[in-house]
C-alpha cells in the first residue's frame, strides 16, 4: 500500500474493509430486480433521446422554413 502522509492504515485493514464492503453492499439478493430497474432506466434514456431528436428536428424545420415567423 502506498504511503500517504497521515495514512496509518495497514494493508490488512484495507483488505478487511474491502471484504466487509463486498458483503454489505451486494449479497446477491434482488439481482433480478436491480437488472429490471437498470433496463427501465435505459428505456427511459432511449425515450428521452428520441424526444430530444424530435424536438431538434422540429426546431431545424422551423428555422429552415422560408415562411415568416408568427408573433
């Protein structure tokens, strides 16, 4: 482990902390639900990208139009 000023932690303590974190953060439970949540978020991102594209296309259409703008 690198020595950093004020670092009084041993490699052994670091390993213990890493193992404790692995066990406390992810126990393997609810992996399917987390996967579903991730898929939902990805779907939402894709939907937002499509909506942004629609808006950009409409803006481009309006700006490139030869018609005068309405008040």
